């Protein structure tokens, strides 16, 4: 079931729901630059089959949602959080289980901090309370010092190579993106190349201008950390993290667990991205947590 939502500033946000509207509401918030379809259909259906009304959506500047002239109308994580609120209100949901991945985890944290009445339970996947080490390293400010570690060198090497030798054709772009996705996976399980490639092709078909997703980096970079504010989170929280996360080493997850009062941490033998390769484990952990 697809539905168009109007944001607080008049943009259109594409959304899609799985399951029965009378079941427990669950909002999935994707990471930076990526469309809602990167929450795999099978994953969404698993959650729905467990008795949840599961909603995924495209952030502004991705997929079928509106694009923004960022120079004229800059935005930050607070605005992206207001988009999430708009999606909940568009479905007339008063409270939901909020699941956020990577940048979606930043938004999920802000929802729990600033809109605690909207958050029944919180699931934070492959994310952090402080995006600054990642942003500084990936935007050429690696000499800055933070309390949490930066991303791994192999990710930074990929970014530098992509900037130095940008893809020139659609096929080169696809291959470059696949290489980047492969780096975000880790552990002993095979990289799900076929599923990632198919979803990248679908994403390309759904987007009028794929470059607008880069605005998310500017939005994140313009936003403060949440190192202290996460201590205000009241919702019971499950933190899921990969032992081999190249974006946020596991210390980021341990900080979340230490500073979110009612939290628990589950570490899997995965990398930053879980989709397809670890979907069953992540969905099972989420379902079991919700039942507690």
C-alpha cells in the first residue's frame, strides 16, 4: 500500500506500508542517500507477519519524494525528523516502534528525544550518537579529534578513489556504487551482490536526479551531535551493531548502550549494512525485543 505524505514545508514524501493498519505501528527510517526500498521487501514482510504495521518511506531528495534546492532551502537532521513525524501523522499514528539505520538512527534518536510520545520502542541499527568523526573523515577534515573513532581506512580509500576517478557512464556508476556497498558489508557471509545490484537499478528508475541524495551529507554535517541528549531517551531501546562496521566502529554502539538508560546491545558478525545477508537475524532480534 503506497501513500503520499505532505511534509510540514509542503514537500511530497513517498511511503509504503506492509501488514494490517490495526496492528502495532512500526516506522523504518533509512540511512543517508538511500531510498526506502533499501529496507528489503522480505524484511518488511517478516516484521508485518509478526503482527506489525510496517511503514517505509523515501527521505526528501531520494526516490519518489520531492527534491530540494538545497542552496535556497537548506535543511538539517531536525527537518528530516519533522519528515518522519509527518509520515506518522499521515497514517494517523499516535505512537510507533521506530527503527533507524545509520543516518536513520540519528533521526530515530531525535524522535525519541524531542517527540517521546511518538516512540513506543526504539531500534537503532549501525548508528551513532556522534556523526562528526565520520563526517570529518569523509569530508577531508580528518585532523579533528573526537571521543569516538573515525571510519576505517578502506572506506576512506574508496571515497578518495571515487572522487579522483568519478564514473563516467551509467554502468560505471552502478559498478562504483556496488563496490561501495560491498565495503560496507563485513564478516564471513558473502556480499549479496545480486540483491544490491537489483535494488540499485530499481532506485535509479525511481529517481529523477540521484545526485540530490548528497544533500543528506550537508544536512548531517550542519547538525549537532547527540552525545548528551541521548541520555534523555525514555523509550526502551535495542541497539544492533556489526562487529565489522567500517563506518562506525563498535565503540559507537557501546556508547549508545552506556548512555541510553533503558537500552540493550546486540552485536552481530556483520558490517555496517545488514540487508539481505543478516535480515533474518535483525528481524528476529527486533521481533523478540518488541515482545519484551
